[in-house]
């Protein structure tokens, strides 16, 4: 049997409702997770659109065309795990306010 070498490690995320989500590169997942958590260092609550804007400013992952998708998938995973709380402020799915559950962050590490 032939083995596959140099295959990046993967993580299976959860959707916001707790069902099986997407398969992501572990490297991208961890970078995005740290970016999201560190965004709460300066504010207790952040708009999802501000998080997207900050991500593009700091070039969290490359290539950029996949960055917003990764952000959304990691946000949903953190939401399903109780690390992020989401409050909708309008009719668009982008109009969300995010709050970090610091107790859950500590227990997930």
C-alpha cells in the first residue's frame, strides 16, 4: 500500500448548530482561531464585519480569496464549541456582534 507524504494536517470543524462542518488545514485553522481570539484583547464585543476588515489588514492567511471562507468556518466552529457568542443585529447574516466566552477559551487550550 502506498502512503501519502507531505499531506498537511487537517481539522474537521463544527457548524454553528454543532453538526459536522468543513475540513480545514490545521495551520489555517489555528492562525484564524488565534486571530479571532486576539481581536477581543481591545474590545469585549466585535462586529463580524470589523473582524473581516481586520483580517484583510493583517493578512492572516494566504491566498486571500479563501480567507473570508476560513474566517466564517472557524467562527462557526468556535460558536458551536461555546467559545464565541453571536448576537444578530439586523436581517443580514453579516450583521452579527461577537462576544468571547473567556472561560471556554481557557478550558479549550
